[in-house]
C-alpha cells in the first residue's frame, strides 16, 4: 500500500482548517502564558438600567441568545407583543439598527431619538401619540406606525423624503 502524500497546497489547507476549528472554541477558555492571563472571554451581558420589566426581559433573552458581552453587541431586537409600556434606558443599546416593538402599549418615543444607528423601526399597534421624536432621526429609513389610533398625524414637511413611512388610516384618509 502506498503512503498518503499531500502537496504543499493541500497541507496548507489542512493546517488552516485545523487552526480555524481550534480558534472557533477559544471564546470559551482563558489563555495563560507563564501563569499570566493573556486572554479572557467576555462575561455574558447582564441587562441593567431598563425600567420596564418586559423590555428588560426581552433584551436579556436576546443578549443570551446571541451570547452578547456588551450592549453594542445587540444590533437587532424584536420585542413585539411583550406588554412593554416604557422604553426608558433603551438608549444604552446604541448600536440597534432594526427594532420591532409592534403590539405593545408604548406611548413615548423620546428614548428612541437617542438610537442614532437605528434604520428600521416597527411600532404598529401601540399607543403612540407623537412621532416627531423619531421623524428627525438621520439614519432612519423605515418607520411603521399603523394601528396607533391616537397618533397626531405628522405634517408632510416634517417627513424626510428618504423615509418609508406607514401611517394609521386616520392619517392617510382624504
């Protein structure tokens, strides 16, 4: 039987695969050299500073699911139908780009105005009265506000031309 031989490219490929496999699990271990820790994986994120229990629980579940170690790790959040009434404290998660908060009891949007990375926002079926705090957000491209019967309809000159806006029926009816 002939011995198995590989060329330099195959050898390099095998070594690369072995290293990538080994490195993918490094996040679970401390690395020490001569009793000095040179790498320690981040601790799991513990969500604090969120007033609303339902929002805090949703954020914590998301952090646990994605193994977040810092608030900036959360870039997408879906907390629809959770019973959320307040968004106080959410601004610490300033890297959120996509936020779904449909079917809650949210009324005040001031906290969302501080999420500068926000691009897509769903607020259908809440208790929103004034959308002005989010209409001026420079990065916001999509905003859904259907099912907010008490919403004060924004004047057309306050709606940025790049914003895809979905309003409740009373704002769109002639």
